C-alpha cells in the first residue's frame, strides 16, 4: 500500500521524523503551493516540526516548472531526506519532476483530484495522504492499474499455473522499483526469457487453451485500460482540504488541537468554499467536522444563532473529534437552519448574556493613539490611571472561535453595509448594482432591512447591535423577494482580543489571497508597509493581526477592481456567448489588467461574470462553462502571453464514461468536474499552439496571444 489511509497519517510523518533524526541540518524540504489552503496546512505542519525539533526549509511554488528547477539542487544536496508537497503533486507523477534517491521519502498532501495512479499505487517512497476516497471508491481501479502495470494477476486452472504463480512473484518484486530503473528492466528481460522457454514443447490442446486464456486476458486488460482512461477523463475536482488533513495528522500524533491549529484548519477548508472548489453538501460536511473541534477548544465561546423572532442565542457543546464526523445525511440547508434556530431545532441555554454576539470589540481609534489603552497595556499603577478600560464588567478579553451565521456580503465587518453589498458578487449579480435600476433596488432593499442610508453607509462595526440582529432576521425573511433566498450560510468567526474587530473565516481567506497578490495593490496604500514577500506576508497574517488588517484592506481594493472590471466588460459586451461556452479576453490596455495575471484574481473575475450572466440569461445558456484570458506581465521576456482559465459551474451536467463507477464519487465535490484541463491540452496540441500547462490547477494554461484565435476556433468545435 503506497497511499496512506486517513486513519494512519502518523505513519507517513514518523518516516519523516526517523530520517530527520539522522541528519544535523535541514532534512525536510517543503514545496508549498501559493494558496490559502496550503498556507494554513503549512502553519499546522511547521508547528509539528518545531515541536519535534525537525529542521526544514520552505519553498513557495506556483507551478511544476519551479519544482523541476529545484530538482538538480535537490539531487546534489544529500542532506535533504524528505520532501513534502502541500496542495501540489497529486495530479502528476512525482517521478517526472523529482529524482527519487533511494534514501528519499516523499509525502504528498494535496486536495487536487484526480490522483495520478503512479503516486498512489506504485512506489513505496511516495506517500499520498488519502481522504477516504481511495480506500472506499478505488478498489477496482487499483486492480485495473496493477493488471496493466504489473502483468496478469489472474490464477489459472491450467498447465500454465506455474507461469501465473511466477508472474505473481514477479509482480511483488516489481512493486517498489522506480519505473525505468535498471533493476526493473533487468527483471522484465529475465521474466520474458523464462516465459519463452516455458512455451516450447506444448501439445495442441494445451496450446489452444493457452491462446484462449491469452484472448481473455487481452479483453480484461482492454477493459482495465478503458477504466483507467475514464478515471483520468472525468476531469479535475477537489478533495479534502490540506489544512484538515494536517490537523488530522496532528491529532493522530497525540497533539491536541489548539485555538490556532483549529482556526487554520477552518480557514483552509473555507477557502475551498469561497473559491467554489466544493459543492454545498461538501461545505456542510466541513462545517459539521469543524464545529465539533471548535466546541472542544472553545467550550465557553458563544455560538451566534438567530431564531425567527430575531433574538440571539448561544450554545456551547463539546462533542466528538475531527476524525469521527458523521456522514452527510441531510442537505446544507438543514445545517444552516440549525444555526438560524428555525422551528424544529432545540433551544440551548444562553451563554455570556452581557456580550454582544456580533461585534463586542469596537475599533474606534488606532491603538497607538489611545493613551488609556497604552497605559493599561504598560501596567498602570491603578485602575484610575487605566481609565475606563478596566471600569466595565461587561468587557472581557476574548480570543475565541465561534460558530456564526454569515451573510454573503463580502468583508461586511470591515467596511459599510453599502460597500459590502455593492462589491459582493452575490448581491451585485442579482440586483445589477451597476445600473440605475439596480442601485434603486439596492436602496429599496436596504430600506426594507430597516436601515437609513446614513446607517448603511456607516462602518458596520459602529451600528447599533439591535440593527445588526434585525438585518440578519429581515434578510432571511425577504431575501427570496430579491432572488437571495440563500443569503445566509453557516460559518465561523474569531475574536482577536480587545480593540480588534472580529474576522470571519471567509474574510480571512480573501485577506490571504490579497496578500499573495500584494505587489498588485500595495502601492495604492502609502500607510501600508509590508517588507515580506507576498507569500510570507500571507503566512505571517495567520498569526499577526496588523498584517491581517493590511490584507483586509488589500482584499477590499481587489474586490473593487474585480467588480469594476467585470462591470466594464459587461457594459462593453466583452463577454461572448458561444454555443457551448462563454469567452472573455482582457485587453492589454485595461487599467487593471496587471492584477489579473494571477489565477486567483482571474478566477474571482470569471466567477463574477459567470454568475452575473447566469442570472440574466435564458435557461439554455444559464449554466454554460466560462473561459477567461488575461495578460501576463512578462518581466524577462518580450513574448506576449495570456493566462487562460476554464471554469465549469458546480451544477453543469457532464456525461462521463463509467458514470456509475465508484471512482466517480467524491465526498466534497459531488459529481462536479472541470474538464478544461484535458481539453486545453488536446486542443493546444492539435493547433500547434505555444502553450504551457504546468499549474497545480490543471484548468489554467499559458498561451501565446497570437495563437489564441486558432485555439478558440478549435475549442468551439472540440467541445
């Protein structure tokens, strides 16, 4: 078994720890994808390494070419004994870009699917952490793979029984050999000579029986080849969050979850929801699993819940661990109803009645300008010196994680309600807020929510608590009138202590993604100075609130750019609706085109355009896939290239071979698949385009701008 089942993650970690014990310096090399989930997993994993005194080196990467460029250095550095891939490496054979020395151990923690079968079924040195899908759904696929790669595995009741037994022994000896190694090639040559020798001096009856068995084996192998092809042809999708996998690893090693590690797992898993990598039922499963852990590490924290009468209530239940989550037996709406306190849900005893469940920590003025706060922090001689900071019994220092009912208004706690709605794709696409009619509908909605225009434009943190409760209650009641019946969802928030605003997991995801693209927006804010690179700034934001606050400002700026760019393209009718997909290409002269050279920003723009057109299209075109292309900033090359990204809606109907096969099932993505990675590769090859497909998301590709026209023309006929 070369994959690691979800109940034995610690075995892979202990192999790394054992090899590290024999090396004085940094023995572990971490290749980390530049995304929020990988960063959260990195924080959890490095906390384990530090606890166990394992020296390691972190290398941020954005594509496989960067990993390949490290291979030569890696091969020469005999000190490196282990390589860990975080949110990368699962879809491509590791041996294609890393030289596997005999003393090298590789661990792959990746949410990208489908797995490359060589990683999970071939070599003992490569250990892929399984989220349960390999163990449950890929048994037949494993048999097919072993039959194709290792030869005939059937037992015969014939004169060739000895040949079959020898073949089985040969298969066992070949498992663990590197593909193409001298040992494996020598075994193949030796086995071939032995088979030819056994075939001499056969009588006619034995010969006919052997030929019939050969035909049966050929048919079986052909069926197995079709199964493997169907597995790869199903398209890309996502499995369990890397952050959740590393948290499960920590628990199996006997390290109890802490406030930080649980929060990082929540943020990593939420990033899949924000970027629409998993469906609603998959996210509901994530919330169920994380809710139990949140209640364990924060047993006294409030759980913000709203009932239909508009009152807030709290619960504090400590239940099972992460690894013992229940199977999804109800829809994601049922989960939300439990947090909203709808009829049929038991009432829980109220907790912390004197604490506002939404925003108890107001950020009136900067900390460094509040003299009373600074005196209190420095240790005032008396309560009188400390002023009002210590005079209230209702103020407590809280750094807890809480369950929360969230509105799909982006960054709501960090700017005004008007901005949160206007720049939220969820609201903007349904109301058309860029038009005068849409803005009128938005004003009417705000009025029905019981807020004046001044209140809606004021910072949300400063609103009266009763107005906030009323906002959630009324939005639940009238949302369906504005095509926003699902405007509420279950989520998590974290308190960072006195004078720091609450941050939801989804807001933190946006802040991390903004910091990863820091160079695109940091110049817009003279007051923000972040010396670290985008990757390490995002890494630090998971533990330093000042950097997180800067990331939140960057997220606001990027969201304005995304919505502004999307509106501009819609007004210019820059999105073309073709027969089987929609296409949008950003021009070189776009004012914000430099921002969309990142896959994350490009994806956010594509999701905004796709959702907007879906709300305003005929049913026949509502669920069409979307392809978007944006210019890439070329610092070292004068070649004009485009980054192309393909998105398939979560509910897009796909007809795939072996639809009923177990390997087509996914715990988190359901039946949703993105087939653009395979299609892009085929079409680019057919038209002879100069293209590069080496990103961890297989639906992303670089292509020369001059080849784009022929590429799109062929793509129209291919789909």
